[in-house]
């Protein structure tokens, strides 16, 4: 058995990673990037509707993303991605797509959205890229 001192709670692992954005912030950035790619002007109201949250929550989280330098946002205006926000957002969309394809393949169905949303924040980029390589071999 592994050394029992090497185990942490989920929060403990998160603290070790010292990430600059939370899982919720990732969800918002991913959706902003998704809407942006579809050519839509991203407004708080549409963002809130897409994520099934209140506009006040979407506004607050967008403000947090702005503080991290990932989006530009003025109150009552549109949300746009900064270059770092676009880069991270594109990775988040890629990660989502890879995991969705993987879960659909192994579970033999066409919709694994809920499962992807529940686990995508906890998988290392190296694992995502390795899953992508595996999918390229078997699909």
C-alpha cells in the first residue's frame, strides 16, 4: 500500500495545486469561449441562461475572471476574451470534447454531458492528451 501520508482530501489536492482559477471559473470561461466561437456576442444574461444560474452570479463570476486577466467585461456590457482567456478557454473546450468522446465510447451512448461536467476539472492535462491519443487509435 502507498504511504498513508501521501493521501489528501480533494480540497487538500486542490490546495497543493495552487491553481489560480476554480472549477466554477473554468465552467464560466468554457461557456464564454463556446459562445464566442459560435459568433455570439456574449452578454451576462445569455451566459447565465446557458449555465442555469442567476445573472447576478454570472456577473460576479465574470468579474472574478476579469481580475484574473482572462476576460474583458464592463458592467452592462459584453464579455470578451483576452488572449490568455482564449488560450485557456480553447484548452477547456478541447478537454471537454475529449472526455465526452471518451465516455460516449466506453459507455456506448451518445450523451455523457453530465459525467463530463462532473469530472473534467479533476483530470490532469497529460491524462487528457493521453486519452486523445488512445481515442485516435481506437475510434
